[in-house]
C-alpha cells in the first residue's frame, strides 16, 4: 500500500487525479458533480503557474505531466 505522507507526495497524487479528471472533462464526462472544466483548469494553474483557456486542455495535461516528472527528480 502506498502512503502519501509528505506534501510533495500528496501534490503528486493530486496532479495525477487532476490529469485524469481533465481527460474525462475533455470528452464531456463529469468526474464529480463539483467538477467543471473551468474549475479544473484553475486548479491546473495553481500547479503550473500558467492560465489556460477552455480549448487548452491538452496543453494543461502536458504541463501537469512535466510538473510530475520534475517532482520525481
């Protein structure tokens, strides 16, 4: 069993969850009632520092992947 016991590990998991949610939202599937594409892109901005338009979902996912790779180093 994996434990996310440090803030870095918790952020890594949150980014992975956010990426999965963005992939669903991209195709019109709502992962949870409170999730909207606008909110998810705002959450992505908190991690990457770049603001995204609704049409830039793929860019946000790519940037989040880069952020995760940086966290592993």
